[in-house]
């Protein structure tokens, strides 16, 4: 698990800055999960919420998949964990669901996101459309949204990790 983080250079160009912050936040989530057992990773934050670190990783795998495969590249890529019948399926897992599977799936989606994004300029519009608005969306918007998505969930991860073992940090 790669958890070393580095903020982008203060004078980086826009694309380098956006992709640098996105990578920083991806690694932050990985760091919040490092060194824990599968049981610890599955601990829910606070009842009745099912929010857990493993669930957050699975959620972000689906978010990466949605924005960079379905919207940006226009691929037919169904959700990994949620469904219309279980909109929070990424947070509902059984004993057979492993951390290794969750982590590997997340990393696969990140690698695919990087590859798909490399074929677009920041101002280029997506091949697919938003499932919410039906609009095509620029890579700049997608990157910015993903930074926001990770930052918000990394805040959740901070609190969950502190509850598990008292570990705090940025």
C-alpha cells in the first residue's frame, strides 16, 4: 500500500496541480487505512451509520469508476458495489468481502482513471454524460469534484481512524 504523500509544487501548472492534489488525497485515504486489520477496517463509525474505512475505499472505487469510466470515457461500466436495490451497497459487506479485494479494486479504478484522463485536455468535454443532468462535463470539473469528494471523505476517515486506535494526523 503506497501512502507516501506529497503536495504539488506551489508553482505547478494547472493540470499538474489538480492531478497532484487528487493523488495526495488518494494516498491520504490509503494512509488512514494502513496497518489495520480487516475487522478494524469494517468497524462502523457511529450507529446507525454503516460508514467504515473499508466502505469508504469501496465507495471511492465506485466514484472513480463512475466519473472516469462512465462519464469521461463513455464506457458501459456498471457499479461495483451499489445497486438500485442497495444504494449504499459499498458499506454493506459480509464476512467474505476482503480488504485485499476492496483495496485492489480501488487501485484498479485509480489506474484506469489516470489512463482515461491522460487522453483528455482539461477543457475537453466527456464522451459520456452526467447521470444527474445529462450534460457532458469537462475533465477540469471532474478532477475538481474528485478532489472535493476525497477531501470530504478523508475527514470522515480521520474520525473513524481516531475512533479505532486513537491515531490522528493530517
